[in-house]
C-alpha cells in the first residue's frame, strides 16, 4: 500500500538520489536533430520536463530555456535559449501522439512553451498528477511522489539557478536530466503496481 502523503521531517531524512546515467546537452539544431532521432529510435516512453530562468524581480518573466527529455537512463537537455526557440524536430516530437511522453504539471510547461511558439499543440502526454490520484497519492510534486514510491529524495537545490548561463554546471545538468528520468520511473512503478493489483 502506498502512503498518501509524506511529512516534512520524514522527507528530509530520506537519502538523496542523483542521476547516474548519460546526459546529452543539445546546444544547436544539428545536435537537436541527432538527439531526436536517437529518442525516436529507442521506441520507448519519453520523460519530459522544462526549466525556466527564475525571476527575482516583480513583473520580470523569462521564456523556457531548457526542455529535458529522457529515454531509459539517458537525459537529453535542449537549450532553447541557445537555439532561439523550439527546433522543428523537437516540436514534431512533442506533437507526435504516437510517442508517449510522461511529465508532471505539464499544463504549466505547455503554457510557458507557447511563449516560444503559440501554435505548439502537444500530444501523447501522460500527466502524472492525474495518474497518481488513482493510487490515492495526495502529493502533487515530483520530489514528494518519488519519495513515496522509492524512499529517496530528489534534491531541488538547483531549481532556482540560472538556466540561461552560457554553460550549465555539472550539478544543473544532473538535476535537469534526472527530473525527466524520474517521471518515467514513477510511471513505470505505478504501472507495475497496477498490474500486480489486476493479477491478484
């Protein structure tokens, strides 16, 4: 039985999990095309997340500068700010209903991506916040859901760092990649648990 919630004290005591797989940082359109082809060739469920430079001044906002996709334990980080927008190959993948993508709070991600491309129409997405409700989970954040399922904690220290920096730090890269990987891990675990219930 999955606990419905996790309190702050219990959460803070959990060991921190870090990304141990490969990461591909995508800085230009040619690299994006190669990355998207690799993702398509994997014929697997794709993890999805985005990052935006935090604004600490009232009224100041920024566009999404990073789209994270993952296949298996490999993360692909698309630096939209360096490509001045969403490359066609990435847009096509996000709109491809036959490529299943898993994310959390995707509505917010889509709204922010529309600042780059108002015509973007994402398809083929599974929203984890809706999925977990079917398992009685009341937590809505990625880190809390992950903690309930795996008894490990995703560090969020990098979330408010500058994602538009000329070069991302190793910690930023690891954090960003794992957020996408974690989405698929959560989906896979919930699917496994659901299948167990059916088979009993």
